[in-house]
C-alpha cells in the first residue's frame, strides 16, 4: 500500500511538473489597431493566454496547482490589487472552472469574432457623448469568470476591458453602461479618480502591481 501511495504521489508530481513547464511558454497577447476617421481602437486580446492556461490547468492535480498556473500563464481578472484581490481571483477561478470549457470557442475566435464589433459601438458612444475630438482607446478582451464584469479606467489611454464569454446582447449593454465617458475619453488620467466609478489603475493585474506601467497586459 505504501508503494502504491508513493506511485500516486509521483504521478501527481509528474502531471504538475508537466503542466508547470508550460508556464515558460506564456504566449503574447494578440494586438491590433482599428481606425475609422477620428476613432482609433487599440485591441489587446488576452485569449491566447487564457487558452494556454486552460490547456495546462486540465493536467493540474488540484485546485491549488491550477490557480498557480493561472497566476503564471494568465493572471487577469476584474479584481483589486493585493491579498484581497488574490483571494477574489482564486474564488472566481474555482467557481468558474466547471464552465471554462464553454469559453474555449469564443477564446479561439478572440476579439476578431466579438459581437458587436468594437468600432461600431465606439462610433455610437462617440455620437451619444457628442465627442468632437479624435478618440483613441484601448480595448482589452479577456475571459473572465462568467460574471459579465467589464470595467473601464484611464491609463496611458482610456481603457475598456470586456469579457469574451459574455453574450452579445450583454456585451452591447456593457459598452453603453461601462464604456468610455467624456472624462475617460478626453481628460487627464487623474479624472478617473473623480468619476464616481471604481477604476483602480491596477485592477487588471494584481501580482505584482505598484504602478499603471507595470499593470499593462503582457
């Protein structure tokens, strides 16, 4: 029996090491830019990182190993920085794990297949806000925890982060309610602090995160 247990432990260690080895192969985000007149959208699509993590996590021996891989290969969630955010992210990943298979198809299509298309929505946002100046934003597309938790803030550019697993009608509503506002589109970075919405500049990367420059998707 002791020998059998030792074999199981060894097999688990091999599985974890095999999965952890993939952490060195973290893919880069897919980046693209859409322009139409005065409107420009820089797209940062994190779906390759989600797919790499999910493929590796399926071989992880337990939830702890799975979350460690999440931190190494993906690590993106709508949570605040620090220990509280880490705990929130762990809970989100654990609860969403049974459903992450549903996110594989939209992640494989990525931002290119997202509906509604960002440029069409941004045109509508600019029209509603009566924006006259050129508009340049960054759109981060990612797989969240099926909580439909999009968020926006201002970094070097105004940023909107939208989960790919959301249904199109939910995503369209998100652009209307959590998309760019006049202050995030046109004002300095400090305007985000007074906007009345929680937009910590580091909410998208919690490990480590001490300045907006260190929080950009990588």
